[in-house]
């Protein structure tokens, strides 16, 4: 099923654990470890597999941003 058709149905694309790991540049096991520790993105269980909504991944990544004050406290590095 192509992405345009999903949007036409009002459905959001989802990523597999492998796709998410590839996007983030980490091993698949790192995603599993993050989820086990309660620090990973929320997922949807589909049978034995986990899928991740793109919006959930974006929200999770936004929550990982370092505060601006920590960047400015490095002595003005940019």
C-alpha cells in the first residue's frame, strides 16, 4: 500500500523497529533496550511486531532535545 493511499484513508504511516533503527542510525537492539527501559518511543503491537507512528517518533525525539541553557553554558560554542 503506498503512502498517498494511506493519507487518503486518513491513516498515518508507521515504521517497523528495523526502519526506526535505520533512521536513527542505531542497532535494532538499541530500540528494544530503550523500550525495555521505558525511554523509547511508544509503539503499537501488531501481532508479534511493534510499529511506530511517525508522529509518536517525532514527539519522542522532540522530548530528547537538550535544553538551550546547556548549549550556552559551554562557553559560547556553536
